[in-house]
């Protein structure tokens, strides 16, 4: 059985600070403020899988399972971030 969770990330352009701000109630610890949309998507690709495992949202008993869990998340995350990237231009 495959369980699918929807992770919502709130990202917006902070005009005063000139950075993208991204946070999420679904991903504890996710806060990032890169200056470009490309940097934002890269940071989210790196941070979200790691935080999901660290917060035990995605189970990982040993390092090998942790890598497998992260690799399962990345393709879906990449598709979603590419949509965000297109919409921001």
C-alpha cells in the first residue's frame, strides 16, 4: 500500500529583503531565504527530503534506508518545483 502525503510549502518574494522565503507547517524546520528562484528550488530539493527523514515523517531505520527514502521523494519534489519555477517567470 502506498501512502501519499501532501506537503505544502509557502514561498513568497520578500521585496524588502530581496529574497525568496519558504516555510512549511508540514516540514518542521524548513525555513530558507535564497535570493533567486533557482536557489530556492535547489535548497528545497536538498532540505525537504532530509528534514522529512530527520523529523521521522519518512521512516528510515538505517543509513541505507534513509538514502532510499530520500531518493523516493526527490522525483516527485523535482516535478513540483519545476511547476513552481515555470509559474514564477
